[in-house]
């Protein structure tokens, strides 16, 4: 390499870890907790408190609080968070 030249280098490793991961955009903070909204019906959702590990390339590792196969809300998660916050302060929807 010469001055001002760049290269992308991939280093092979033997590290391999299976993990449950969800899009980082699905994570919302409610009262200091990490929460993901899980689809439970056609228009029904449940908030689940999740413990997170590392976030890599837009995916957040879920250490506890969810099981594989659950569908999480990504687009619209902030709207659901707002609805929960409104219920907590006594607003009607």
C-alpha cells in the first residue's frame, strides 16, 4: 500500500456464536427498560422487557425476555411506545 491507499480486510476467525437477535430499531426505552413490542394477534401487541447483549450491523442480541420465532415490531414501534406512555398518564385513545 502507498500513502492515501485503503483496503478492506476480512480476517477469518474460529469464533462462532448462535444468538437470538432482533433489529436494533425494534428496541424502545420505557421507564429505563429496554422493550420490544411482539405481535400477538392481527392488531394486538405485547411489550416485552428484554436484556440486550451486543449490537452488530443493526442487530441487537437478546439475552433474555424473548423466544425464537416471535415477531417484533420495527416500523411503528415508537408509535406503540407513545400509546403506552399516553395510557400511563391517563390519556384516552
